[in-house]
């Protein structure tokens, strides 16, 4: 894989906004669920539609850690990056990160009222 690839729910306006936001600040390639190739699909977990995924040369990161890894590969820098690296020293961090991801994922409609972008599939309609 030539560069990190974020696989996300491209039917979700909130998800599309965040994916574009990260992509504009990094070299991360975006691929929506609706545009998955058979090769990319083969690299994802069976229940891939449950959350986002970041595919890299080294690994496949899913759910909360996919967003964390995408964030750390972006130019959204400074104290936030240092804060994430600090938090990684705590045993509960992984659990809290995933809980936070699920909280947001389960309330995408609500968060989409704050930030949203027309999903690619709906732009073509």
C-alpha cells in the first residue's frame, strides 16, 4: 500500500466531514465503504461496516484507534499530539478511546447537526 488509507462510512455526512478534514491535513487516502475494491475489502475485518479503519503498510487499525492513528499522521499537531502520546501511558486509555469512539458513532446524527458534509454517494444523485 502506497500510503495510509482511511476506510469510512461514506453514506454518513458527519463521517464524510471528518474524513475530508483529516485528508486535507495529511496524505491519507480516503475510500468509502461504497468504493471498496475486492483487494481492500480482503484486508478489513469481517464486520468492517461497524466502524472506520486505517490501513497502513504495518497494520489495520479499526474503530477508535483508526481515528487516533489518522490524527497522528495529520498536520493537526501541537499539544494535542503530545497529549495523546501522554495518555497512552495509562492503562485505561485504550478503553476510554474506544468508548469515546462508540459514543460518537452511536450519535452521528446528532453530531452531524454540528458538522456535516454531503456524502459522495448523495452528491451524484
